[in-house]
C-alpha cells in the first residue's frame, strides 16, 4: 500500500490564510518562525494582542465565524494548558479524559459544530506557539502523579491534525509521549493529514482517532472535510505504522434511512481496519445548547439537523428523544458487535439511564471500559 494519504500531494495548498497576525510576545518562538517560513507569501501583521484584531474583525464581517477561519493568529498562551475534559456535564457519564488546547477554531465548517457559538466572540484561527511551555507543564504534572494514568487529547476546540502540515504540533508531542509511563496522547481528527505521523519513528503511547459519519452526512453537514474513504485510508496507514487507532461515531445524525447508512459505515470501517487494531469506538448523538440552533440555521440553512424532535437533557443540551437515542445506540452497537464481540464500545456524554438501557450496565461494571470512566 502507498505511504501517501489519499489527500493532496501538496498539503500546504489546503490552507492559505488571508493574513497572519503575530503577537509581539510570540514572534521569537521557533514555531512562529517555522510557520512564517512555510507561508512566505501571506501578509504578516505584528499586533499587541489578539483582542484588538478580533474587535475590528467582528465589526466588519457578516459571517464572523466563517471569515475568522481565514485569518491566522500566532499567540503565546499564558495559562495552564492541561485541563479536565469539560464534558463532565451534570447528569452525564464522562470518560476519564484531559484536554490540551494548542489552537482555537477549525479549518472545517461542520454544520453542527459547537464552536460556532462557543467562539462567536473569539472567531479567529489561533495557534499557540509556546509549545515548550506545554511540554514542561505536562512533564511536571505526569511526574507529580506517577500513579495516575492520564489520557490526554488535543481535539476539543480544534481538529488535532487538519493543520499539522503547517503547525506541526505532532512533531513535539509524539516524541514526548513516547517517553511517558503514565500518559497516552489521543489525536482526534477528521483529517487525512498524517504525513508527520508516518515520519515519526515511534508510535508508542499515541492513539490516532477519527470522527466518522456516513458519506451522506459528510456531504451535507461536514463541509470541507475529507471523505469517509480518505479518513479510513489514513487510519489504515497509521495502523501499518504501528499506531493504535480509535473511532468516534459522533454526532450520530438520524437522517432518513439512517439504519442503512450506519450499517454501510460500519461495513466500510471494518473493510479498512481490523477489529484487533481498534482501541475503541465511541457513540454520541447530536446535541446542542439552545443558543447554537439559530446560528446553525443562519449559517447552514440547508441543514437536516432539525428534522427530528429534540428535548433538553439534564445538562441543558437538546438531544433526540431518549427512545430514539436508545434505538440508535442499540442498532449501531449491534452492527459493531456483529463484526467483533471483543470491541470496546462506549457512549459519549450520555446519562446513566441511557447506558443501562442500551447495555444493561454502567461503565464501572465493564472491565474493558472501567479504566476510561469517572462516575
């Protein structure tokens, strides 16, 4: 099999920002200089801080969030990088997960993306260049708690790999996590930009995971993203390299004929990836805060997201009715288990009632999943 992804032969051509803004306290970092050297023809503006640019930007754009993706800010992050996953919403079962936010906003434009609401006041594409500070912080925390296992992800408010050809965080993170005895890195993505991963000599302690959906959903709701085939081919190349891989069927969207669409999705997944190479598969239904709905309808008027009925859950987010969620989880979980009884399958940001309704138990009673969950 070829050692190239199905994507562009020139990944840098995938993202050409209209302008680059460099904060004064970020200009001397090696990563800043590397990024600027990769995009020598893009206008560069030195700024005091990102706030002044965001205020000007918001006052002069109609689609602030969409236009924000086209402008890259290189910034120095001054706080703590490592945080507990914010998914621990009231009444929800949350996996034992930590997040590191190295960048903000996303190259892609999925209709359901919560960032449209979350980043409406901070719309620009921001990359934090003081990666040395991140590595030192992680080293300190992992050393301080040697008996704790840290599962760390970078894909909360940005895609982990979509801009890795330009902002190669993986080249810093992977060698660091290779050396850790109590930490695992998850790179969560919709991208097929894996060239830097294939160039790394050691995949130890790194899991690459893909958010996947039926191609009908990708075509209608995940604008600008690689196809399902490209994502799965990229995953197969990572498996060949020795990486552990995971998959997130999230958000599950109940389009007409969803049963057939998700059965075909599961068939395609196992055509590319053997069950023995899958670290886990997570399932999560479409969910949103009330403030996101009008933004989606305005920015994506053709969306099919709201064709079904949704009600607020314990955490205030709207979801499909519980019987519909249970049916979807039971059906798709069944498709997966028909392929492999040994596969670790969990549900993301769901109630204990849904867990028990679908599986007959909670994660704490499942030995394979127990280590992931904090109830």
